[in-house]
């Protein structure tokens, strides 16, 4: 890993012996996990929620804004907390960074949980989609269109307004734009092919981008010890859409 990590803003929920680092998605900072936190068992688990550079409390932090940097920073947080071993939960782009943590520190990362996670191969965009996604850095309307599409078009205007408003408020446009190239365009899947790590993939049935079919074509081909769980009432944003069901699936896996 070329990136040099630093301790980024984070907070720990729980005091349990099973330790877990959580990396957020492209649209939200660590507070995107707030609804999930209400359903987590803090006696059995310790959860560290991180803000990637350019988001949340790290909104003004400079950086290269790459998945390699996210992974290096997360490992620096683990060092700071004194966590020798831990699992990693990554939502969407956070799932791609989690795989780089696994490659960098295979003896420390005991398992990976991807929530609608970006594959190691990235997420190729056609010309129309690339225009939509790149424009989302400065145009809230683009963010709204992406969120509506990837949540299955099932939510009202108030929900979409809240998601977009939170995303704009809690992210730097510069970082948002730079992360796109890293999570969508960089392909390192040959490095993870055959990796024996325990992996759980949790996806929403209404996610047209990173749903069950994408997982079967990517992650499940490359990780022999990967399992897939499909949340029938979720799209791409399970931590906000179905937090109670997601918590149950995650903690069942972590408790094995």
C-alpha cells in the first residue's frame, strides 16, 4: 500500500470483545450508520465508525481521496485503538477499501462484511452514467437521481430530500469527485482471487447496481469463503432503509 495513513475522526460504540471497523459509502459520512447503531449489541461487540477524508468531521482534511488512503487511514485508527485484530464492514465504496485492508493486513482482518459493496474490479460506467456520476459532485440533482435509482425508486420526495441534503452537507465536493475515480475505475480483482478470508455480502433486492447478480459475478467468484444475504426490503442503502434487519444479519455472522 503506497498511501500513508493517519488517525482520522472516529467514534467507538460498545465495549464488547469482538471488534469491528466500519467504512461508509460515497454519499454519506459515518452518521449514515446512525440508524443501524440503535440495533447493535454493544456488550458483545465494539464498533468503530470512521469518517473518510473529505467527509463528516474530516470534511476539511486534505488527501489524495483514494481507496488506498481510506484503507491506510482505517489501519491507523485500528493501531490507535490498540486493536490487533478486527473485522471490517464496508458500505458500497467502503467495501472496496475493506478489501485493500485485507490485502495489506491479512493477519489482522479476521473477516469482511460488504454492504452492497463495490467489487475489487471497480464499477465501470458508460458515458451517460459517467456524466451523471461525475456531475454529482457539484449538482445535488444528480445525487438525487442516483439515490432514487439505486434505492429502486420506492421512496417519497421527503426521504430523497433528506438523503441528498445530508450527502451535500457532510461531504466535500472535491473529495466526492476524486473518490469516484478510485472506487469505480481501479481494478485489483486478480489480487483478491482465491483469498480465503471469511466474507459476508449483504445486498438489497431492489439495488439495480450492486445487488445479487453483481455479487455472483464478482465477489462470489473470487472469495471461496464468501456468503450472500439478500435483504428483500432494501435497495442500496440498507443502513438507512432496513437497519434492524441488517444489524441482525451482521451480528449473526460476527458471532460465529
